[in-house]
C-alpha cells in the first residue's frame, strides 16, 4: 500500500471533523455546557435544601435590601427558590438564555455572566423592598436585556435576529419590572426583575465594542481598462 493510499482515509476524516458544519455543531454543544452546569447546581441546591441538608436558615440567605448581612444574598440568591413552581418557572429561561449568551457571545460570556450576576444583585439590594429576595429571576432579566440590547447596539443581522427571538419569547414578561406587579402578586420581586434589566442594559453598553461585531463593508472598485484610441 502506498503512503497516499494509507493517508487518504485519515485526510478525509480530518476534513470531515473540521468542516464548518461540524465545528458549528460542536460550538452549539459546548455553549450548552455552562447552561446545564448552572441549572444542575440550582436544582441540586434546591433538593438539598428541601431535604434539610443545608440547615433551617439557608432559605433566609437571600438578598435583604439595605442590610449588611443581606449582602451575601447577592451571590447566593440565584440558587434559592421559594417553591418547586418557582424553580420550575426559572429553569427553562436559564437553560435557553445562558446557552444563547455562550453561543453568540462566547468570548465575553463568562465575564458578562459574572457581572450580570453581581450587578443585578447589588441593584436589588439597593432598590428592593424590605423582604428577602430569592431566585434567579434577576439574573434571567439581566441576560435577557443584555441579549436584546447587544444585538441592537451592534447592528449585526444575526445578533439582531437573536434580539428579536428573545423579545418574541420573553417580551410578555417585561411588565413584571414595574411596581404594578406588586398589585398582581406581592410575592413577585419586581425590584429584582428591574434590577436585572438595568444590569443587562448597562452591560450591553459596557461590552458593545467587545465580542462579535458587524463585519466591515468592503467596497470593491472596478478597475476600468485603459482605452487606447
């Protein structure tokens, strides 16, 4: 067997593995990992809390606005949920939005997620009413508004499409960032939602020059042939 005949199957395999479609598929699956990890931790914490493994006071470790001891909730609150229904309502948005964040904004996604998490929590601590605020809703609204405004600011059609998809799926929830929400359901932390929305808009502005950008338009000038008379 000649060297060419021996290496030909290997070459075909490498070309197949590095094809644009295959690489894009791998990116899609890789972007899903942070989403699955985060949601899995949220569920594990909830199950451990329900089983009493984390103590009787763990559910009190949410954000307590204006209280120094309530600052720890900035980190812990996304993992705390008041009920199974509360957790279930946040699970799918977390899966979808974190996946979109890491797929379309992979280079800045870790920093953006961390800052959205912290800033939305700080905002809730500053503007929240005197109650314990728990749940990942603030982070969800942070990612939601970040994705929406990031696409618009960049003016890049694929990212604008993401903005429109996000608006279509979750646009009906925007009303819950306003105080009127308290009249509908006092248990809903509209302050947490608003805090996340403000954080998302701010981070979209902060990161607007980083990550994916609209490709520059290159105009090709047609060269005219010299006309000889």
